[in-house]
C-alpha cells in the first residue's frame, strides 16, 4: 500500500533525478571537444602541471608572471566549491575549453623556454616610426 509519506519520497526522488539529469552535460557544443565527466579534477591537475612547468621560465619574465597569476586565480576559484556553471561563467568558457587551453600552455612553455623572448640583445634597436612614415612605407609597398 502506498502511503502519503512513501508517495512523497518517490516524487522527491524522481524530481531529484530529473534535476540531476538536466544538470549533466551531454555535449560541449564544440566539434572535437568532448565532455569531461570529471572536468574539475582534470582541470585542477592541469593547473598544477602548468604551475610546475612554468618554473623553467625566469621569475622576472612577464610571461611567467602572467601565467602564474592567471592559473593561481583560476585554481583558487576552482577550489571554492562553486558549481561548474558558475565557474564557466566566471572563466568565460566551458571547463573543457579551459582544459584544452592548459594542455596547449603545457606545449608552449618549453618552446618559450627555448625561444627566450624576454632576452633582448643590448644592441637591439627598435625603429620608431611616425604615422606619416608608416603611410609612406605602405604606399611604397603597393
């Protein structure tokens, strides 16, 4: 026999399941970028890898400072326990996109270490051009 209390529990359970089902992401809507069922953990792991990898870059390099500041800020946001949707709103992208960006950053860091763009030779001269000089240069190129 179905009592009122049991009926209430059944309805509550179904509503909870429906709510959970509507919150489960089935697609990112981006071709080639699958849903990561454990995006928060994956993203946290990638943030840690980036923070470790960036240590090969000198502390004085603006590139390192920028990467560390951004990653630490987003890692702190990730650790607040905010809902995925809130984080995605804050980051301006889906967590899966952020994971891909961190994977790309991990590929870029060794290249930046090799290229060393923060090192400019002392005798390097930058030609400063006025707008009229640029217009003349563009006109001569035609």
